[in-house]
């Protein structure tokens, strides 16, 4: 513990927006790059796609680590609580909803937006789970701060 | 855990934002500490004690 250094002001909304913005920008560039340069047959196209996506993930993780180190301990606690209770709870609810919908798919047709091929349905299910997770996370995060006001 | 943060801050005539700046936390965190709804980590408790120039046990007490 070094008490002689004046503490830095923790990151606020601007830091969060910067992290999301950088991650989305780099992800978009990697996606565009892999669509343009990776769309060729053979190992070269695959290698270009893998390198671009790996680079985007590296930048995204670096941005997240910078943001995580910049927020204060209560903000971290809120995010950890939201991740466990909100994210896990949302995923559990989403999983049950998805299973219920799929079990009834024989008698109750799926919406057209879900797609028809197995791959489309799989991707739609994964995206639905992520959305449930995010919704649970957001609710739990807001709940933590409301409770600790 | 109870604390005397609000009283001490008032004695120094500091706003929550002033105290937050000195501790390196957000104003929301200072508010959560003052209302007793968030217990600080040991490093933060030490920083609080140093800012007010008092021992930890004179600022924080058990319920």
C-alpha cells in the first residue's frame, strides 16, 4: 500500500463508453477485414480470418482490463454481483424458455426470424441466451446500485 | 458495520465529491459507504483513516 500517491479519479461513463466504442470499432474492422481479405478458398483465407479475429479479441480484452483497473471497488463489486446473479440467472431463465419453445416446435411453429436451417436455429438460440444474460446482468447491476444508494 | 464518515466529512466541510476525489473512488461509492450499505475493503478503509487522520477503529464500528 502506497499512501503517498494521490489516488486517480475512477473511470466513469466516459471510460465505459470508450471501452465499448474501441471494442466495437476493432471488432467491426476485424469483421470487415475478414470479409474482404479472408473470403478466399484454402488455408490462407482461414488464417487471415483467425489472425484478424484473434487481434480483435486481444484489443477487446486489453480495453476491458484497462477499464476494470480504472473503476473503483464498489463498481467492481456491482459488476461481479451482476455477473453471477444476473448473468447466470438470465441464462437459466433463457435456457428454460428456449427448451420449452423447442419442445413445442412440432405443434407451435417457430417465428420466421429464427430461420429454418439447423445452423440458423442454433445461432438464434445462442443469441437469445446472450440477450437473456445481458438483460439479467443489466437488471442485477441496476438493482445492486439501487440497494446500495 | 457502522461508520462516522458523514459526520467526519461534515466536520471538514467536504462534499461527497471532494471526499471521493481524495479517496480515488466515485461519489456513488462515498454515498454507499456513508449510508452503511457498502463495507469498504481494508485498503480503502486505511485510505479513509489516513484522509481523516484517525485510526480505523474510531471511524468504523461493529453493528
